[in-house]
């Protein structure tokens, strides 16, 4: 049965999200069922957090609360990593995700970024996300370490632009006052 596949849930979530506020309740129902059936499918956490942004169908604090509670129910080996990955995704939409969403935890995010890097050691995405989020959290020492490991590698899916990367790298290497 097609409805038993994560592809069905993913497609249904995209369609319901695009239908507007009248489909919000159905979206949430499908998303919760998707998360129940496929709790380790990252795209469902990203999709729901995006859907819950105030610019779409949520209220201020909804996506943060969802991320905190839904990822906390995952096994310890994934909980913080998924939390950090959602925070990294959300950082694409605002100048500073930690200022926009003060309930987010930098220590939990940082721990999750380290877990993400351990799970995907050859990928530049977790390291890029760690550099970006360390800058946004004003953790200069962590940012410097990440930029040293990244070199000149710009992962545009994380940074959005080379300019954002360069500005963050300049901040990380500036002397703090």
C-alpha cells in the first residue's frame, strides 16, 4: 500500500502545506502520523518545523516547541542531532535564529552538531552548520575551530551565500573586545 511509505507522507505533507490554512489541521494530522511511523526520517521534522513558522501556519514559538518536544522523544543517539539540524534549517530564514528564537538552546544545538559531524564525518554540511550557528550564538572559539577545519569550503545549502560565509568567518577571526 502506497500510504505505508514515507514517500506518501512526504508528498502528502508538501501538498497539504501548499493548500493553505484550510488544510492546516490535515497537514498536522499527516505529519504526526508520519513522525509516529518514521521517527528517524529527518525530512518530517524539517517539514513540520517549516509548517509551524509564523510566516506559514504557526504562532511565535510553535516550531521551537515542536522541535524541543519531538526530538526529545528520540533515542539519545539522535535527539540532539535532529534538534541541531532543525535549528540549522531554520537559520536560513532569519538573520540570527538564536535572537529570533531565544528559547533555543545553544548548548543542546552544539552537542547535536557534534553528533551530526560524528554521524557524517565526510560531509561538510554539519561542519558548516556548526560554524554558522557558533557565530550566531556568539561562540567565537567554536566558530574559529570550525572555520579552521572548513578552510575555504562554502556549503551554500547551509550558508545561503558566500557573503554570509565570509562575514561570519571575518567575525570568528576578529579579536573580541
